[in-house]
């Protein structure tokens, strides 16, 4: 389907979305021919091996009809070469005339080009890919509305500390300030929500600046970068020897730090002496791939561990040090609290939920985060895995002096956990219809396997899931993060199935959240990426509705938050996926299993009770 904001000079295949698959096939054929042509001329190249150094396609052009004297490379191929050097295997995009030369370069470099239906999806997918692989994700979008459509995805990556690069098109430099098609001040718009934003001024600098942008992604806590490349810079070809193409592994250094050794020793001493310690393992534990170090520490020192964000799954359910439902109690009664890779933001009550009498230690990649909103007794800036590993080593030899006496503390917390579970059990097993959200998320939790990646995309219904769903392994939980962005679900599924194709992906959507990016369900069908999707359908934006009811009364609770009764199972079927409707809670498990067995992208449309709210929603913690 053509979009009227596409560049007027786009090729017909670019303008017609229905021709994109054929375009990909033709590009692959053309790319094979181009590579063969380069192979045929390679033996005649000089000893400097320009072709090998660049890795991308180099075009030879005669000068004044004479012998070949120059070897030229385009800006788009330099982009692709820099992406390849960074280890990028896939770019997410929605086509536009400003950026097509990047596609051509990606074909030559063997980088997959995945086209979606909205640029927000492309940006979220790049974010999700980075979270799962530990390598930066990349999205390429056209100028103007193509770039503005991606803003939400970039902002979400910033708050989630996810390394990704957004490349945006721009009008030609020769048309600067002339009112070029889709011309906007992209860099000024992106600067507040990125770690680095710049315009590439010259074709010879393209690869260099792509590498620079990636380097900035990993300065301190990870985050997104943005590069704007004017069309004439991208399409132009320059002599290969003038283009700086940084070599893989040679243009940025490791940022991993184990923290100040004296502070590490202080933390080890605190933990060894503590009677009632507790640790919160946040997203940076997964970001730094510090799972093993975290597990070693809590087991060696016998410390109860709580997990949030991407840190969920660090310890498997059933592990004696895995705690979930007693967190508030632990934070109020612990004598030493270690907060790892989690800011004192709204999720932590801005630090107010921590006991005023406890000794509080905060570990974070970003110096600016430590001690923000609440004083700390000890702050350590560094890589979570390295710091925790160093603390465990510093405490070794003294473990018996502290671990054994904490058994009573762990038993105390386990009793609190059991009491909370017993109180909730009737709701988890409720046979009510409409279906109780706790019953839905309990069925999903039972359905997960050790290889299931869980994706949560929604408000109230995903708040329910956060209290019940327990991923079995590290790196198997995905949610938007502290920006609270709705619509990440389908893009995260797309990224997960391409980054970890051997994994099963199970996604829970609120019906409002799914509607924001749901059309890219078709992208999953088109690329044959099966997953098990569940829509908790209450025809409402229920998290907001509750706040309106509490503030303005029942007579005004339905203003601006009520959705239609959409049969999302039929939607999935129309787009070529598997769909099923569930109204009886006894049918949830069998429907999930049928979706798994279908081998297709699927949506199970589960009608849940619109008049039941999650405890987190009723506390309205996001506004306190």
C-alpha cells in the first residue's frame, strides 16, 4: 500500500508496499551479480586491497573515457559496512526514498532488512533486539514523519537503557532551509531523548559517524543514538580510499568497571555482618550479563533476592533465595538493602519505600543515578556483574560467619510469601465469568516452559502479570520499562523471534495496548514467526478508568477510556494467523496449547472482568 508521505523520487517498488517482497528478491539477485562482478576484478586490485578493507561494494568508474583510476563507494554501502562491523544482523525499517541506498548496502553485507507497517514498530523492535542479544539494535526510517513516528520507540529505549541506533533520512544539503520534502529539524528533536544525535556532513564520514554513534550508545548506562543522513550524502559515491571505515573491534573500548575496590570491600563487610539483608536485582543485571555473579553472591551469603524488569528470571522459581510477594515487607524490615541497576523512580516510591533505618547501597552503571531522590550509605558505579562478583570474592572465607544465622530471616520472609499467596489463591483459581485477570495470568504462568520468553504489553492486565508470571530463565522477561509505553508487544515479539528463533515467545496484551501496533501482526505472519499471543480483553483502558472512578465517581468513570468489543481472534484469522475466543476460564489452558501447536502467529482473545483491578492500579503508584 503506498503512503502519500513517501519521497516523490522513490522507486515504484518502494512506493508500492505490495511489491516489496519482489523487490527484495530482485535486490538479492542483483546483489549476487554485483558481488560476482567484484570477484572477477579482485585479482587486478592493488596490494592495498581496498575492496577487502571496505567489505562492501566498490564501484569502478572511468575518468574521461580512459582507464579506471578511481574506486567509488556510496554512502548507503558505507552505512551497511559500519553496521556489519558492529555485528548488526538485521535492520528494521519502513521504506522511504531517502534511505533506499542503505537497503542496497545491506543486501551486499548480508544484513536482513525487515520491513514493518509503522516506524514506531521499527524502533521498538530495534530496542527489543538489543535487550535480547546485548548488541545494539538498528532501525532505519525516512525523513520527516518517518523519523517522528519513531520518536516514541527511541524515548522508550532511553528510559529502558537499551542501546540502539536510529538512522533517519533528510533532504539534500543543497535544499537546506528551502522547504524540501519531509524536511524537519530531526537532530534538535532527537537530542533530548538520545545519548548522541548528529547529522553526517560528508559521504566519506558516513561509516566513521555510524561507529561513533554506536560508541556513544555504551557510554555509561546504555541508550539510543540518532544519525541523520541527508539524501545527497547517502547517495553520493566517494573514492574508497578517502572513506574511513573503522575495523570491527578496533573503534571502542570496554566500558566494564568493577567499581572502587575500597567500596567493594565495604559492601562485602556490610553483607557479612548483616542480620537481615536483602537485594533487588534490576534490569542492569541482565544488561551486563551478570546473572552468574548475582546468583553466586546470594547463594554464598544466603541473601533473599527480589527481581524486577529484565532482572526477572535471574533466579528460577522455587530457588530458596527467590522471593517475590514479600518485597514490601523486606524493604521495611531489612537492616542492609542492596539495590542493583534500578533507579529510585516511581517504581521504588522514589526511595521512600526503603526503611529509613536500613543501610542502603546502590549499584548502577550511571553515576548520575546513584543517590538520586534518596540518600545512600554507599554508592558504587560499575558493571553489576563485575561488582557483585568482586563482592562475593571479597566476602569469601568469611561466609560461614554470616550465612548460617540468616536462616531465620529467610524463614520469616517465606512465611510472608506464603500468607500472600494463600490470600490470593481463590482469585488465581477463580471460575468466575467474565474471567478474573488473576486466573488468566496464573494459567499463562503455568503454560510457560524453561524456553518461553514472556512479553508484557499493557496497563492493568500486565500489572496483574507482574505479580504472578515468573520467567524460568534470565533474559526471558520483556516489558516496556519505566516509560510505560503501550504498543511494545508486537515489536518485541518480532525482535525476540528473530534474535532467539529457538525460543517460544508468549505475549500478553491489554486490548488497548495491542491496538496501537497490532497491524504488524501481519508482519509476523509474512515472516513466518509463530508465537502465542493472549489479549486480556475488557474493552477498556482500565488502569486509567480506575483513577477516574476514584477521583470523579462512578458517573464519570467512562470518559475517554472505553473501547469497543473487538474480536481479536477474528483479526488474527483475517491476517493469516491462528485465533480463538475464550470466555470460560477452564478453556484458557487448552486454547494456549492449541495456539502453540498451530505453528502460526496467534491471538487468544480472553474476555476478562472489566470491574476487577490490579492492586498496583488501585494504589495508583505511578502518580505518587
